[in-house]
């Protein structure tokens, strides 16, 4: 038991001796390092900074700043002056620090001065002296305040030193109304240690503060009655969205004026180029249902207006449905045979062949180009295979159609050319307006004027889309198309003459495909199928597979219309 208890006592004694030995070593190191530590602390420390300002009546402030070091001086001192101060809104004060001079230990030294952004930086070599003096002149430190002016300047700022004690006084050219002082961080509102106004005989505001850390400031604010000290503030404006698009009376008035005048100009341009001629009350008939007996009527085309013409005059464009309706019309008129092929499977894709028939007599130029593009040699062509060969022909078909609507007097100029030129001009104006807006917003307060130009550019695009104007003859035809569309939607489909119902209903179909109502006329055709036997060739313009019935025509032709429209205009 005794042996076990003594062993731990020896072990515990060794750490105590080690700790004591380490403490003695640290104490010795501390004593030896004491002077060095004090020197290191003196680096970057100023025991006292005294700033004296001399304010002239014109607002110019001259400052002499004396920096005294405690211990050895650093190799150089850097002071950073903030010469740009943001105000409420988009304004900012700009001050200028100039005529910078310096001495070290009474001997002149050349300071290094650099300006970048919102700061002017001054670097002065101390040459080991315990005291340096920095002098400079400030322009723009006297600002306008209610009932007078005020000197607002940070007498201590931007030093890369800690300051133990700070004193400042400002020699002023007359009486003052108030004296204030703040200290701390650059945006601090904490009062400094003291701010005194002086005596009646010597009105020299004085300020004291300290200690202050590196980069901290002491700012003075001395008010003067009106006319005592001239304001020399320099107000600049920084870019903001609110300033760039200022709603001030001048830019707002110009923008509104532009919108009003530009709107009137757009309205006039639309009336001259985009508005149709006045309707004179006489609609040009396109097709009509003519009574041929009690409760019977037949469809007659008036004026050789084809479905391709109908669609182009109605919406000023050659659309896929216009070309597809033209194919059906060519088939009904005996220039083309549409043959539906058997599907390869129950879910296989439907396909058709197109075969030219007849001698081509009576074809319009656009119809001739369409047939030549689809089947140039008269051999049957599958719809699924016509895409590549007909794409080149569609442009010619459209050109021929546009030329015809002009030749027939329905338009004074080709709608596509007028619309294209108008759109090019409108987009050019819009792009120019965007550039002008960017420049105005970047460098002026007239951004609203640019926005007005952009709005007018967009308005010009809308006018350009409506630019192709119909002539009085075209307006009369448009009214006739409206009347025909109404008939196609309301005319009874069961009043065709007996024995000619299939032919008459077939003649209606191309126009119904363009103007609307095709479903009811297809259903009327299907209703003529009264027998149970297949009818693959009952129609002379549309043939189906061996088991095809006429009652299948509505679904077959809907599929044909959709497929051909997509094939012709898909690249």
C-alpha cells in the first residue's frame, strides 16, 4: 500500500516543476521583449493630431494637419480623403483636395497624391521624424443650408494610424450660427468629445476628441448666416432609374407631346395605307344559291372568283388553307383526281395520290403553277412525297395569287410587298428608338422621351401589319365574301336538285373550306349515300379504297385537308 501511494507523488511533482520552469522562461522573454513590444505598439500610432483650418469668405478651406508620433514613426503615413458624398435621392456633393504639401521633422518632403473614384489618397514619407505636417486646400466644403451656409468637412479622416488625441480649430471670416461635431465611423452621428465656439473677441470654433481608431473620422459642421461665407458646393448627379426616366415637367411634356403627335401620324398613316376604301353599298357577289324549283336551289360561282382568291382577299395573306382549298377546287372542276390509298394497318398513316386530269384549259396562273409543282408530268404523286418538290413551287403560287389580286383591282399594291416594306421600316424605327432610349437613359434625364419613341415604334409595327389596304372593288368583294359565308352557315343543305346533289354539294366544298361551314356540307354529301355497297368511285374527283363508302368522305377529307396543309408548308 505504501509503495503504491508514494509512486504517484513522484509523478505529480514533475509537472509542477516543469510548469514553474516554463513560467520563469516566459517572464525572462517578456522582460527582454518589453522595449521591442513598446516600439511595435508605436508603429501606426499618433500620440496627437492637431488640425488648423482657415476658411475664406469665398468658401475655400486651407487645412494644416500636424501629426506627432509616440515612439518611433512608421516609414510613411497614408491619408485617404473621401471627396464624394451621397445625398438623398440621386444627388451627391463633390469636393476637391488640391495643393497638397508636407514636411517631416521640419524638412519639406514630396507627398504622393492619387485620385481614384470617390477618394483622393495622400502618402507622406516620415523619414523617421517624430512629427510630420500635411497641408492641403479644399474646394466645395461650404454648402447651402436653410437660412445660410455651412462648412462641412472631416478634419480627421482616412489616416492609417490610431490617434490618441485629436484637436482642431477653424479660423472663420465672420460670425457663425451654430457649431457641431461628430466622431466615429465615417457615417457616425455620435457627437465628438467637445465643440466650443470660442469667445466674443476670438470666435474660433475648436474641437477635441480621441482616441480614434484607424480610418475613423472627426467631422465639423459650422453654420453661417446668409451672405457671411459663400457656398462653393459642387453638386453632381449619379445615375438612377428614377433620374434617367425623370417625370419632371420638361421630359414628361416632351414625351406626352411625342405620343400625341406620333399617334396622330400613325392614325393618318393607317388611314392612307392600311384603311380600306369606303364601302359604297354594293357588295360584289362571289357565289350564291339560286332557286331552280320549289324547295330546290343550286350553287353558282359569280365572276370566276376562285377559293385561292377568296382567302387572299379575306385576310390579305396566302395561307395553307387557301392552297389546300385550291387543290380540292381543282379536283372538283376536273383538273385533279384525289385517290385515298388503303392504310397499311389499322393504325397506319393515311396517304393519297394526286393525279392530273383534263387539258388544263381555264386554269388561272396560280392554279397552273400549283399543278406543275405537284405533278409536273401527270403521273400520280403521293401526298407523303410531295413536300420536297412542292416547297419551291409554293413561292411561285403565292406570287401569282398576289399578282392576280392586284390585277383584278382588289388591291392597289401587292399585300406581301407593302407589308414587308412596312415591317422593315417599323423594325428599323423600333431598333433606333431602343438605341436612343438607352443613350438618353444613360446620359440624360429624358429616358421617358425614348420610351415614347419605343411605343411609337411598336405602334408602327401594328400599322405595318395592317398596311395592305383594299380598293373600293376589293371592299365590295369582301362584303360579298361575308354574304357568302353567311349563306354557307345557314343555307339548307338538303335543297339541291335531285340527281345533281353530289355535284352541287361538291362545288360548294372548296369555298366552305376557306370561309367556314365545311362540316355541314360534308355531312350533306355523306347523307347522299343510301346504299350498303362500297362507293370507292362514286365521286369523280375523290376515290377511296375498295371498302370505302361515301359516308366516309367527311372524315377522309378532313384528314386530307389537315395533312396537305401541313405537308405543303412544313420544311
